[in-house]
């Protein structure tokens, strides 16, 4: 059996040598260059992008609230218009009933008769239009 003896020419892997020190200095230099010149512009660009996204979300929220307000105003206008149309329909019905009563020479105060006359009058107006 041959004995293994360590000669002074062989290196011990636990003791750092010059190659390790050169690699460590190169790594530290690379880390310094990244931290000094590469990472700050990337961080600034990311910050600008985040600010732009926040601004877009704020504009979106504002536009959404304006659209909601416009929708509510539109619904209120539609409700007012429907109320006016119903009011006008009632007025037209009353006028038509009065006119029909004068033409026929008979009072049309009966609600059922008045309703039939109004409906017939409005359907004739729609058919003529």
C-alpha cells in the first residue's frame, strides 16, 4: 500500500491563493459598477413608470366618476321627460274628451268612455304621423 504524503508543492484548498483573491476583487469591482452605474437608472425608470401608472389610474377613476355622474343626470332627464309625456298625455286626453263631447253633443265624463276616446284619438294621431 502506498502512502500518500503531501508535498510542499501541492496546495491546500482551505488556504486562499492568489486566484481566489483576484476573483474576489473582480467580483467586488463588478458589484460596485452595477450598484453605481446600472441599478440607479433602472430604479429611476421603474419609479417613473410606477408614477405614470398611478396617474393613469387616477385619470381612470376621475373619468369613471364623471361617466357615473353623466349617467345619473341622463336618467334624471329621462325620468323628467317621461313625467312630462305622461302629463301631456293626460292633458291631451282631457282636451280630446272635451272636444269629442262638444262634437258628439254628449258628455264623456265616464272614465271608461273617456279612456277609450283618448286611446282611439292617440292611435289615430300616431297613424297619421
